[in-house]
C-alpha cells in the first residue's frame, strides 16, 4: 500500500496552497509530467513494466480523485478508498488504457481511475451530503467501505460474514 502516504501529502499540499483549486490542479498536472521520466527510469531499472513497487502513477491517480473532494480528512480518505477500488478492479474505461504499453499509458490508466473515483466522490458529496452530515460521516464511511469490500469479495467468490447473522437477525438487509 505505497499509495497511503499520498493522503497525508495531499493534505499538506492543500494546507500549504490554501485549498486553491487551480493550484491543486496545476500541482497534479506537474506531478503527472514529472512522473513520465520517473516511472520510465524506474521501470528500466527494475526491469519490469508497471511494477507494483513504483507508486508514482498511483499517487497521481489518487490526486486526481482528491481534486473532487470537499475539504476534510474524511473526504480524502473516501477518495483514497474509491481510487484504490477503481485501481484494483480496473473497470471500463480504465481497462482500455491498462492494456496499452508505455509509460504514458501506465500513468493514464491511474489518472482515468482517479477521475472516475473523483466523479463518484463528487456525487456522494452532492447527493449524500445531508446523510453524511447527519451521521457525522464516520458511520456512513464505514458502511460504504463495507459495501465496497463486500462487492469486491463477491466478485472474487470469497464469502463475506453477515452482520445480521452475527447479531441473531437472519433477515438482515446485509445478507
């Protein structure tokens, strides 16, 4: 999980740049451009194309998702969870860019995943703002994380324990 420090890095940059949207967009674009030679030389040095130890592309992808986040650490954490979900699953159109070879495409598939995660985050922020405020954000984020994890495990065929059965309610909505 080499991308986790990106949450703190984004937070520090946002504070330093006073959450200026333009500054954050330019910073993300600059990191993308700087990432092209960095990822190229790192891939050559390791000898593996798109190696998991090279996380610059994922950091830039996360920053793309975080661009859509309202201010607040909980939103940045949700941006991270959503980005990692898109990065792991590689749904369409991300998978269309992931199959192409070259450093540019290594970066672009994560940027597309970040933008998709950001759009979903933006939808949550606009449509679910009342629910997040009413529940203090924590419960909603926890439940959302559980739903995402449950869906991912279902796709992989891994059983997921039911909250209802654990609490003695076999008719639970979580089953």
